[in-house]
C-alpha cells in the first residue's frame, strides 16, 4: 500500500512493502546501501521515501529500530512517532541529520567492498582458521573486551587469526551472516603489543577473500568513527566508505 503526501513542492511515499521502499533508495544510494544489507523485510513496519531521502522503521525483538538515509526531512520523525508514540526507538541515521536529537550518540562509519574488487593484503603473515572458542574468548577478554561479537553467536560463519613466532594469538576477526543474508566482518582486533604491523589488514583481507570464494557479492563492516588506524587498514584492503552514521535512542518530545 502506498500513500503520497505533497509537502513543500515535493512528494513523499509511505509504504509497508520493504522491496518497494528499497527500490527507490537504490536509485540514489546504490545497491550496497545499508537498508539493502541490514533491513529485514519480515520485521519492516513502514518506510517513507522522498526524492533523495529515506526513513524506515523495523519492529525487532528488542524494540523499534529506525534507519535514515540520504536527505533529512522533519516529517520523517513525526510519522515514526505517530506509529508508536509510547515506545522507545533506537535510531541509526546520517550524522548530517543534526535536527534529530538522540539520548546518547555513538558515531560510526559503514564500509563495504564488492567481489569485483581484489582484497589487498600485505602478505606478511600466515592467517589461519580458528576453531577454539575458549582461545578466542580469552583473546577478546584480554585485548578487545568491547567487541561486538563473541564465540557462540549464531550468526558467526568462521574466525581467522594470526599467531606470532611463538604460537601466541595476536590478531583475530570473524565473518557473520545476518538474517538478511548479508555478510559482514566483526570483532576484528589486534593485541596492543602487535598493533601497527598490518595484522588487521592481513586478517581482514583473508576474511573477505574467503567470503568471496563462498559466493558473497559484497562484504560490509562497521567501525567507530574515531578509530583512525582501523579505518586506514580497511581502506588498504579495498573497503569504501558508504555512510557516516550516528546511533542511539531517540529523545522523544
């Protein structure tokens, strides 16, 4: 079902059909936009498209999640609140949407690489597949306790890692497949004493190559906006910036 609103000489389209909403988004954001990779049609509540902007709302197990792309319009948030005025709503929106007030802002960037791009690796280390959940967990606890994904997560496909000459694990990363079927990299981390040696780039490139070999057309990842060393490593592999996001709960009036 589509409803059109004429406002400020522009047209908005409201739809409850995800594929219908996505088709318009892809016209100005390309096929690797975050809605295409992260948006689950089965939990999609509604979407609003303007000529160069989008806002969608999903009803997830842990609450409502709103995603914005492109150019902001004030009507986006008003319509979202009208759908559920009493429930807290988590938001992921472009950092240019400064009129939207969030309770706590977390700034991060979304990158992607397509299978037509050959992942660039320094070829300095031997990367291996990891299968010891205990070893991976111990590494994360010691070197990256805030990692987004840990062993046991149902979305994990595989882990890769690099050891030093004494067999000590120094860098890790995982590939996951979301419910949308999109493949992403998560929990890429390097031991502090081994940073600055291109291990993250090596692990990242190996994960991407394996996913491409398995048929993934595109691989994505998210990284905190202030993590400049990680961003440099991902760009060296061949990842391209897709979006500069901010996430957090919506501050409701």
